[in-house]
């Protein structure tokens, strides 16, 4: 989100592999948002509120995907595998820190 206070949307955010993108993806996992919601145009306050909901949803599972029930674990795997595949297709290299 950097210095501007409006989110660009998961589809426009650092190959979709940023901390904010992961919050959105986790919200999809837990059904807090439909998978069609990119959060484009959302304020920092809305993203922060979503972060709080996602954190609470992870709580019972110790914030570990391996502890999720089968349905959620499978959704998590699918969403993150898709995100990583898409990011690599767009030129993302996990060994390169975009902030450097």
C-alpha cells in the first residue's frame, strides 16, 4: 500500500504476493470475502479491519495451514498454488526482494 492510502487490488499488487495480498487470499480461504473480491480501491482502514478478521479466523488453527480442516486446507492449497504459479508466470522470483 506504500504511502497512498488506497489499495491497488490483489491483481495489481507485487505479482499478488505481498502481505496485503496474502490477507485477502486468507479471507477467501475462510469465506470472509468472495474470491472475486480484489479489494481494489479499499482504504487502509478497511484492509486493517479485514486483517483483524483473518487473524481471528486463523486463531483456532494456530495460524498453521496444516491444522486447517480438510476443506479449508484444500482451498488454501489451491489458492496459494494458483497465486504462486501466476506470479512466476509474470516474472516473480522468490529470491528477489522487491523492496531492495
